[in-house]
C-alpha cells in the first residue's frame, strides 16, 4: 500500500468514525466444529499440507542483516538454519550436522562458521563442509556432505523458504495480491529490537486468529492497547492472506491538516496474516513478526514474537523508546492474548463446548478458516453435525 492508498484509506476511516460506523462482513456468521483446534488427525494433515510442502514466510531480512549473521528456527518441527554468507547472500539449511545429525546452531547470533558440538565437523556459512577431524577415517564418504540447502528467496525485506530441498519458490505466486500492499511498508528497513519465544499451550491457529481480529481489543485489553485503538477496524481480503487495519484515535487530527503533512502511516497499523501461520505487522511505532509453529500435539505450538524498529541507524533515544514499546507489546501478547487463547484451547479439549461461532466482525478469521478447510478437504458442516448430538446426550 503506497502513500496515496494509505491517505485514501485514512479518509474512509475518518468518515466511519464520524458516522459511528463499524465494518461488518457480508458473509453470515458461522458455527463451526472445534476439531480444527483439537483433532490429531486433522492436525497432522495440516502440518503436511500447510507447512511441510509449501513455501513459508520464515523471517525478515533484518533477522540476518549482515554477513555472518544466523537465525535458527523451524517449520513444523523441522529445524531450519538461516545464515547470511560472506557474499551477502541469505541461505537456508536443515540445521543438522551431516555426520550424526546433531543440531548445529541455536537462537541467533554471528558466526565465522558452524561447528558441531559432538565431533567438531565444521561447515562454512555457505554450507560447505570445511573441517573434519581425522578426515582419513571416513574412507572417501565425505563427498557432497555439506549442509542440506533449502530453496530461499529474499524479497521486500522478507525471507521465503521452502522446507523441501527440491521445492520451488515463486514469490509473486506466494504473495499474490497482497504483494503490492506489503511493498509499501518497506520491511527491508528494519532492525531487530527484542525477541521472545516460548512453548505455548495453544493450537497454532489461535495466534493467527488473534493477530487479525479486532473485535476482542476493547474487552481483553482495556488498560493496555485498548484505549489506543478505535473500534473502526478495516478488513482486507487478499485470498489466502488477510489484513486487519487498526486505528489510533489520533487519526481524527488529520482532518485539520493538509494531506502533504499527514504522517507516513496515517495513524493506523496493518496486521497481515500470511498463510499459513505468520503475522507481519507494520505501524508508526514499530514492526512485529509473529509465527506460531505447530508442535507435536494439536494443543501446543512454538510461539515466536519478534519486534523491530524502523531505520537501521536510529539514535540512542529512539532505541530506548523502541525497547520500551517492545517490552509493553511482549507483556500484552503473553499476559493477555496468550493467556486467553490458552484458556480457550484447554476448554475445547475438556469438551466444555461442542462448537464455536465466528461473527461478522471477525471476518478475517472466518475467511481464513474457510481457506484451511478447503485446502485439506474438511467438511465443516458434517463435522459440526457429528459433534453436536454428542453434546446433547
């Protein structure tokens, strides 16, 4: 979304506020089965179809900005190592030594090479095997024993990775119509401020749902982000991807300013759910990268929440402000969002509810779940009919 489009959207939102208008979907409310959050068979199918055989938006370029930088992450339990080589090129590898399979790196940092802690096999930043103690002991079996490389495309400040070595990536096809919208926010101009990760007691979809649904904001966050957010949320449908536009009360000050003086982001932020499980957020304060990677069971995931400031050469004062905002947002994510999502997950697993309902102010979530069902051939109506009689007995 370029500046002209942001100004046009801001004008639309200002009119909504003046008319006390809320956005409702044309699609009807939907009652759906809870198996999408608790059923093991469905969960395994999702991992196979959504994660292990599709391109993933795995990180920002800012996660490995300089040669030697690395970031260890995963896709549905498959360990991935992102590294920027001495040539400046970003690469992705399976994060496992080619000798006995031991994980090479954890977290993020800077390295000259990757050395296995087990037997000290050493791999260059480009994945080549460059060091083997007692090399003569391996009788010629060391040919082509570099790290297993995965397809990676770097574009618009994003790192796209395919989890299969023989996979292919078409960035235009992956992003589809959301590409131009994302390009206008210049995600390539970020620097990492803080990161948080945890093993969360939620199905991976809970975190995605919460990232692009504003209906809950004034009720769940009354003392934190709620007062900073108007209820005039706007929902943008990009097919497999969806955007929630969240608005600051300051947007009403724009009415008295000429457009050329309007700020870059027009006092709203965009939360973009990139299929299947990544949420990238851009706002005036900072940018966010959230990824909820499915764990071993339907009710658990590896939750990654990373926060970024705008501009690579920020002042110390700006860096301090960014750190303050990042701490606040991490607290909101964990003490408010994650707490309530975990409660929802546990209640579903306990059988406390036979179904859930998505209303016309939750249109992004509604559309996303219809996409999930369509891609794995899930018949939500039949699943719901099978569940409801059991609840009545």
